[in-house]
C-alpha cells in the first residue's frame, strides 16, 4: 500500500480497530489500552502513514491557524500592516491565512461567517466595516478577534489603533501655524472609524484656533488616488480661497498633487498639501510629501501579539492599544504668502 493512499480507515482495518481508536492514538488520548495502542502505532509505522497535522489539530479543538481579513491588497497602507502581522506570526508555530474583502461589507460578512466556524484559532480584521449584521455570528463562535483601525463598534473586541484624531489635529494646526486659514479636507470612507476620527481632529484644530469651519471645502473621498484627484480638482475649481489641502491618507494626497499640477498651480507656493500614513512612496513623491506617520507595521505586530496572547490564555478580555502618530515635515507645505 503506497503512503499517499493510506488513510485512517486503512490503518483501522489493518490493526483491527475502529477509526475512533486510531484517532485517539494519533491524538494521544488516554482511553486506549497499551496493547491496542502499540498495535496501532506499529501499523502506522509499517504503512508509512503520515497524519495531517491540520486534521489532528482540529480534532484537538484548534487549528494553529490565524486569519487576517483585509479590505484590499492594492494599498501600501494595507501591505505594510499585513507585513507586520505576517512577520510576527512567522516567529510562532501558527500559520496565517489571508482573506480580502475588496472593500465590500457583504464580502466581510461572508468571510467572517465562513472562517469563524473554528477553522481558525483567532482573527485579525484590518479596517473593519459595519458589524451590525454579524455581531451575533462573531460572539457565537467565541474566538479571539483583534481589530486594527476599528470604528468603535459596540463589542467586547480588542483593538489596535493609531492616534487618528491627534494626528489630524497636528496636521491642521501645522498648516495654521503656516498662516493658512482656508484649509480644505478630503475624507476617507466615512464608515471607517479612522475617517471619522480624522475629520474630528480637523474640526477641533480649526475650532481651537477660532477659524470658521466651512463644510463646502470638505470633500468626501474613498482613500483612492483617483478620489483624491477628483475631490481636489472639484474643490480648487470652486473659486474659494483654499490655500492648503489635508488629505485623509497619502494615496489621496498623491492624487491631490497631480490635480494641483494639472490646474497649473505650484506646490507648495500656491497650495500646501498634507497626507496621512507615511507610506514608502511619500518620501519619494515630487515634491516629497509632508504627512502624518502611522506606525503601520507596529500596528500589525501588536495585533498579532495580542490575538496569540488571547488564544493561549483562552481569555478574550477587551484590550485597546493606541499607538502614537508623528508629523513628518517634507516639501509640500510652506508659509502662506
């Protein structure tokens, strides 16, 4: 009998025992007498049977697999966070399975329902979206879940976030220090918590400095470079007095840079621009982008550490970690003339 064709059924038949007994021997269960155990082990050795580790782990009630659910793999933001999660898990005995939702709430719901059925030991979700339809499903399976950049969902789930509100506040206040008073803002998708927090930071900085909040210069983007381009062009064509743009991520800031150039304006002489994230491309754009640095890789690493900690402790006690942002000053901002 060739090794590739050997199954638990074959082992049971050859050893004259049930498949349940073979499974108990493979999982080192105590309910098998020594002579039967020895006979099964001898049969396994003679046939060269190699048990599937995944099947054994599932029989023990665990899979040694951690799931990572991300909205997209096309953004440098997502890729950097994924790298942090993957590198940390690679230091352990756990395996990582990656799923993408393509920014779809329906896909998020479908994947969570599918993978939460004890096929994984823990789950990390990057930029989770509306949880209303899946709260019962999540709580039912009782597996450790850690959210990265959550939207403040009312669940007892642990989370890792950057100081989004403070980062936005720092960016806008820096522009105010540079004498800008008409500062346009391009949001991200507003069902993401980070987008809500960055808008709140933008508003707070203006209020603190007694600058009127003009909703007509707030445009709603979707984190893509194309939306940054379109929103910036639309905003700057309104014949308003905008002299600076704050974008809710670097991708939209890159789009804003191109829009400003296409309108025949100069950066930073005519328009100052600030992004958010500090993805690798930010340092090499033209001009190099002033932005708010998120500790993206560290966020991924911390999420992996936390979900593994909860798996091993069999404790899902809520823990929220906030990592500091930092304003990185480069060449896309200048003193208003």
